């Protein structure tokens, strides 16, 4: 009963707080006005992702005191999540230089790994890599990339929210079939917080997430990967598979822009999902497409990995190869030709 009450509570808090934040943004002219790099056409309030941050963080100590999570999880997620959200909120309301944002991101990753990363190993084709220096470096880069790529991929209505919900719920299914159901609470809690926001963000969006929300989501999802990996190293591959759409699109696009010599910190709209939304003239079609890929392609592969039918590396390659072709089909990372 307590489990259901907390899950309903995080949804309701997020739902109502998003409404409050929308009224606040309208009253204080915190509006995202479309420009040449935008994927939307109407001025829209921004900063609604703070509702996800607040509702999730408030529930962490409650989850600890009801013995749904342990103290390291509460401390690691709370400290790192709050730091990233504050940086994003500050950047949403003004500007924080890229070097300071990056420093803050690595500090957040370091804090989280201090609490969560001491027992993390990486499973590779039956071998366990337990080199502390390697896993610390790998997961530091992974966390910083996850929070930044999530920011990059939050460019059309509802996409970042639907990705978070489907990945988290699919992870819960993976935990169930693999016998690690005790790990399911945090993904469920995050899905509930995002769902409340999605009620206002689904296309056509009535409020945008903003950097505070997108960076926070990317970091927390990255930390859920580490928590799972500490329990069962093979679960790392399941999370990487489930996150395939975002990882492939963001990484392929970044690689193309680096090869071309672009300034990667400058705003653009050359991700595959952005080209696709312009091609179809609809955010909703792209969101439903990502939803279908997550549920019908990536989730089954993650489940096969979890029960040992496919090795993690093999399943990851099988999952990603079609996604790379999709990214190429929609010209991810290519310069937009004025039409």
C-alpha cells in the first residue's frame, strides 16, 4: 500500500507543480521564443522540468525511511541530481559558461560515484572487469555524456519525457525477468515524476522541460545504470540497449559535427529526430516512432540479454546497427540545406 501511495504522490506533485511553474513562467515572461534553430513555431513557457526534479528529490528521503532504497542511493542521487539541476536552472535563467557547466557535471559525477561506484564491475563476454580506475573513469564519462546528450535530445515536444518513461518501465520488466525486482523502485519513481510533467509536455507542449530537467534526467538515468551494474554487471548492457535511440542519435550527430569542425557547444537542429520532425511536419509522429522502437525492438533485446539468451555486447550491436542506419537516413549531424 505504501508503495502505491508514494508512486501516486510523486505523479500528483509533478503534475501540480508543472501547472504552477507554467503560471510562473507566463507571469515572468520565461518564454522560449522560436528562432532559426528551434523545432517549435509558437512561443512556449520553459522550465517545467523543475517539477520532475523537485518531486523526485523530495521522494528520495521518504523512500529511504520506508526502506525502499539504501542511504548511499539517497545520498548519491540527491547530491548529484541537485547540483546538476541548479546548474541547469541557472543556465535556463541566464548563462553559465560551458567550462563551468562541464566542471559542475564532473563534480556531480564524482559525488555520485563516491557513494555508488565502489562495487561496480563491468561484464564483458563473461569476463568481469573490476579495475577501479577504469570503471571510475568509464562511468564518470558515461554520466557526463548522458546528462549532456539528454539535453541535446530534448528538442521536440514530449520526446525526452517519453524516452525516460519507456526506458524506466522497460528496465523494471528486465529486473522482473532477471530476478532483481528490488531494483525497480527508483525507475518507477522517476517514471512517475516524468509522467506528471508529460501531461503538460505531450505534443503540442504547453511547457518545455528546460536544461534543469533534461540534464537531471540524463544524470539520474545514468545513475540508475550504475546502481543496476553494482548489483549485476550484465545489467549495464540492458540499460545501454534500452537507451539506444538517444545514445546513437546524439553520439552519431556529435561525431559528424566534430569531423566537420563545428563548434559543438553551439545550438543546432541537426539531430536525426529533428530532421524527422521537419520531414513529417509533426513532433507527435516522431515521439510515437521512438516509443515503438523502444518497446518493440530495444526492450525485447534487453530482455533476451537479461535472461542470458544473448551476450550483452552482441545484443548491443544488434540493437544499434539499425539505429545507425536510421540516423544516417535522417541526415543526423549534416548541415541543413535552406529550402
